C-alpha cells in the first residue's frame, strides 16, 4: 500500500485551485456514525475528470475496512476509524 497522506492531499488540492474550481468543488472529510470516515474528492475540472466509473472494497473486519468508488465526477470513500490514510492512498492510486 502506498503511504500517501494529508501532505499529498493538500498539494493536490492546491494544484487544482485556480480562482474558480475551489468555489464550486473541493475535498470533504467527514466522520461516519459506525464509526469511521468518509472522504469525498471532486474530480470535475481536474486531470482525473475522465476516469471511468469504478469501485473497490476491502473488508478485513468490522472496524478495518475500506470501500471506494468513482461516480458522478467524484471519488468517494468510506472506511474504518484507522483507515483514513488508506482511503487517501486509494485516491492517489487512481492517478494515471
């Protein structure tokens, strides 16, 4: 597994900010009530916009899991409480 983290996610976000993109699109990190994390990254207007719809899932246990998809111009991932870094790595694994 790649070890991409918040530093790389910040750099990717900054690279997208062009005075317009960030007013409509962006990145959201939220908590889930099961508990866990949700990561949403808008792809519209980025080099990743043309990625085909796809999905992936890894379930090791009730608390150690990751589910992600690309749909509707967005990367979305849900994961366990200790898997946020893995969700970010899944996003970066999509880069051509």
